[in-house]
């Protein structure tokens, strides 16, 4: 201030030095100039007011920095249904067909089992209106064929059993014949031995007789008798030997017959078993074809029931994917969308991966729905207006396509608007713990995650129990 006054005085002196006139400055002018200069060097009143306001704002700001602030994690999403069965679903046709009739309009309330669309057939193999009757006739014919094959199989089985019994009888008969021929051979052998002995005796007597004849002891007649006896024994021996040879030949023939019995009946039984195996194979093929026919008949019956597309549950027809009459549909193609009645609403919120570890089931959330005006103070939920309470129900274990994680938030207290519709946009905040405002500002400036205190003991127990389940 002194320097400004000195500058002013210097300017006055300079003006006096430049004043070449003999006229002096009036005193009134001097006083007014001094007052004006004094007013210039004094502080204005508005500056004092501004200083007071700034000081007040600074004090309020300092106090605000120490106020409690509830940390939160925000996210965007939309309204959905908690139960997947209550979410909007596409009604699809199971079979390909042609639209013949629409029984509903968009926005109509339908009940479970109500007819939505009537279709007609597209595949030529199902065009025949008498197809079930034709299939039934084929089934009856196939059953009769199976009965015939079964009768043939039973007859062949009985034939095999009869052949087996006859085989045993024939074997026993052939064995007995072999035994008889062997006994006969044995008997004939004994006869041959006996006759050989008789021949030897007759020969010895003949020799002794010849000797005695020379000695004159026996007569010639006796010698002739002994010679005749010897000749008879030789003839008898030859006869017995021939008989033994015949017996041996019969034994050989009986043994051959025994072997032929085995071969003959084995061949007959093998042929009968082959025929029965063919019959059983025919039965198996017939049963396979019969099963196919039964399957086809059941499929045709079910397919004819699929010409009518019905509502799977109560709901509203939202949008028709196919319109008009005569349009064709492929298998599993969407016909219309159905919104179930009175779904248990929930909110899908998507949050960043960095914030997911800080969220637990049961955390409180504040929700702002599109269409409902709201004033939200995320850090002071108690002064918020137009927001609704929620509770975290589900936290996904994997991220979504956008890299964020999905949360399912349900109503906390059941005070959500009744006018909410599935698909409405939502902006939400997951409420965490209280911290000072200065800490929250510092955290936001440094992009740190919110702080998290340890959960209460009861919540930890509940979480451990849910994890074990």
C-alpha cells in the first residue's frame, strides 16, 4: 500500500512539473482525487464475502471427508426369472410339417395343453391315411410267420429227441448183436478145437490100427472103420471151421453195422439240428422285423399326435416366428415365444472380474429399474429415492462372453413393482462395508478394489454348509 501511495505522489509531482500554467489546482479537486485514490487501495466488501463462503465450503468439505460412505460395486443387467422353466421359451415343433391353422394370437394367455398350431404331414412315407391299419396288418402277418417258424422249431426239436432215442436203441441193438456174434465165434472156436482134438484122436487110432494090423492084432474091417472115422472127423472139422469163419464174418458185419448206426443217426440228428437252427434264425429275424414294425407303429401313433403343437405351460404368446398358412417348418424350428405366467423375478447383473471375490451370497443390493425415476446416492442408500432392495442369490462360477461375471439378485422383502417385465433394463449396486469418504476418494483415484472385512461367523458357517452341500 505504501508503494502505491509513493507512485501516486510521484505522478502528482510529475504533473506539477509539467504544468506550465501559472494557475494552481483547486483544493476541492485535490480532496476528491485523494478520496478516489484511497478507495482504490482499500479491499472491496465482495472479496470479504467470497472469502467467508470459500472458508465455509472448505470446512464443509473437510467434514464431508470424514462422513461414513458405504462402498458398492455397480453393474448393469436386466430382469429375468430365477427358475429357468419360467423364462421366455421358444415353442418348437418336433417334426417337419406345414402350418394348417393358427389357434392363438400374439399376446393371448394360454393354458397348459392349449392348441397353438395345427400342422400337416410333409414326408410321403406318412401320407397314407390308413397307415396304422396297414402296419397292424403287417404285424399280424409277421406274428403268424413267427408262429409257423416256432412250430417248425418245436417239431424239429421233437424229431431230434426221437432220433436221439432211436440212436440209443439202435446202438444197444447193434451192440447186442456184436456180443451175440462174438459169443458165437467163441463157441465155434471151441467146436473147432474139439473137432481138431477128435481128428487127432481118430488119426492116432488109425495109426495104431495100421500098426496093429501089421502085427495081426486087428482086422482089416476094423482098420477101415477107423479110417472112415478119421475121415468123418476131418469132414466135421472142416465144417466147424467154415462155421467159425462165417461167425467171424458175421461179427465183423455186426461191428460195421454198429459203426454205421453211429454215422447214420449222427447225420440225421445233425441235419435236424441244422434245420432247427435255420428255423431259430428265421424266428430271430422275424422278431427283429416285428420289433421294427412295433416301433414304427408306435412312432406313427406318436407322430400323428405331434401334428398339434400345444402349450407346455401357462403363459402369454409373445411373438410368432412363423406366420401365415401354408408355411413349412423343419424339425425343431421355433414357431413362437411363450412367456410363463407369474415368473419368480430376479435380476441378472454383470460385474467385473476384479469385483467378484468381494461379493458373497446374501449381500444386499440396490436396484434402479428402467421406467422408474430414481435419485441414487450409492454411498448413502438411506437417502436414495426410487431404488429397490435385493439380495445376491447366485454367483456364476465362470465368466460370460464379455468377460464379466453374472449375478442373480432376488427381491429382498418382495417390494418390487408388479409392473416389471422380463427383459427390462436394470442398474444395480452391490452394497459392501462403510468407510470414510476420504478413503473412498483415495481408492477411486488409485483404482484400488473396495475393502472387505471378514464375514461374520454365522455367514461363514452358512457358506461352508452350502459349499459342502
